[in-house]
């Protein structure tokens, strides 16, 4: 389960992006270690794109 910031009808602020970055960093690590790592990373890709966190 990934905790996402609430949708407030605006672009994510610095705090929301920072919190999600920490959450995604953990999930990217789990995904990379999974037997189905490609599939797991594809699930995370839309979140990375939405919050401009493609560097993870």
C-alpha cells in the first residue's frame, strides 16, 4: 500500500511531493527486488510521472 497525498484540486506542493518521494523510494526498492520487477515498476510509473519523480 502506498500513501498518497490527498487530491486538493491543485498541483502537488513541495511538502506533498517530498512525502510521496520518500514513499516511492521505498516501493521502488521493493519493486526492484521482486521477481516481477518489470511489472512492479510499471505500476509505479504513473505516480512517478504525475509527481515528476522520474529520477527514482
